[in-house]
């Protein structure tokens, strides 16, 4: 089943130096852009992370320091990458919890003010786990009856993710062929930031989802413990989380002044 789209959706996959959203860097990014008329555009970039790639990470994706030594940095590629995804919905495999947060960090480090306010995010892994509980390799075999022979290659994983989503729509009549519906279905919990440190409660208000203030309203914490804002800003939290927290603080101050 082909996707019913009202605007383009970019399926993408990252290979990275590690799994720490705040610290690790992209070494390869592949984007498959699907347009409402069915046309497709794809692009893959190798990226110099400007730091050594750990041996245990290279063992997973096969990308060595030597392979990316003469490649452009993410900052040098950032405008091209952003131009390709700007105004699009996003899709991936475990993308809501890892790929989108890390991509957002890299774009913010490159001084590109990235957000998802007007875009939907479809996480094919979440749909898969809700329906079958498997990995991407098993998902590709289960839904498409194909072997993912080049797993952990960004281009192969991206194409497989796109094919799996189309096959999921064919297999499950309950799934709606609508990007916004799929984004809602593939989300686990609504968060204000990509990394999941600030969540929305049932009333739509921001709450902290970690630490000593877990479950408390962000505005109340910032009001009663002003130093907590400074601690987060100076600690090793993702840039996007800090951006969201700053916006909440400014909104609260503006509400007091109005």
C-alpha cells in the first residue's frame, strides 16, 4: 500500500559515534524523501564527527576514522540536510527516541533552529513493537519476506524502514494511511522535548519526567526553585531540552507581566 501524504515525509537513519544524544555525533546520515505524488529522492552523506569513533561502535556499523577523515563535518552539511527535511514529516525506526533527538542536537550545534512544531514523526519501530515485538531485521523479513543483508548501513536501513511501513499498512486494516494518525499511534508518550526530559501531563501542561521533580509542573519548579533552571542549563542535557525549558520560563515571565 502506498502512503497517502499531504506533504513530503523524510525517512532517515543515522550511524553515530555512540548512543548519548547530548554528546555523540553523526558519522553517516541517509534520507529518503517521499513526495505526495509518489516520487522519491534519496541522499546519503558520510560525516566527519571531528572525534575518534570508538572501536565498539565501528564494529556495529563498519565506519572507521579513516573512512570519514576527508568527509565534511555536520556543520558543513547542515544547510543541505536541513533544506531536504524542512517542512516535511519525519519517519524512522526508533527515530522518536534516538534519531530525531540526535539530529536536532546536531542542527542546533550548527546554529539551525530546528523544531517539529508543524511536523509529524512516524516511528516504524513503535508500530512494529505494538503489533509484533521484533527488531528491524526481523520486521523486514516478517513484513516484506526479504533478508536485510546490509543491516547497519544507513541507506539499507532507511529503505527497509520505508518498505516495512508500507507493508504494515497492507497487513493491518486498523492502521490509517495518514501521517498524523501514524505519528500519534507510533508515539509512546507526549514529550515537549525530543529526549523525553519534559513530558506533557493529561491536561497538556509540561512536567519534568526525571529526577527529584519527576511529575511536577515545570513552571511550578522554576518558580519555587529558580536555581534548577541554571543547573539544567549548565549540565549535560541536550540543547533542545534546554531550548524548550527556556521557552517555558520566558512564557511564564510573559504571563506574569501581562
